[in-house]
C-alpha cells in the first residue's frame, strides 16, 4: 500500500464534522465522491487529528484519509 496525496474539496459543519465532496488530481480532473460508506476519526497527532473515509467514486470503492494532508491509499 502507498499513499497518493490529492487535493480534496470538503465541507466542514459548525460542529467540526468534515465531509469530503470531490477529489481533484494535479491535472485538474475532478471526481465527485458519490457516497461515504464509512467514516472514522483517528488521532494522527495532537495538531492534526486524522480522518479516514471509505468512499465510492464512480462506482469504485476507495480509502481516503486526512492527516494534515489528504491522501488516497493505493494497493498495488
């Protein structure tokens, strides 16, 4: 498994809950997150709480995480 760091547009509500909306690649291609299948909060560090989302993008399930930077887990 390796991480690919990506740009993510997300919404944060008044309670501090984060909802990723879409992913944008370096070439500007955007992929909307169709559905969040599961979400959990991790303690990555004191300054940057971590988040982990199991999402569906264009019908395919992906693991999306945040630890101060957004990343996708890629399984080779």
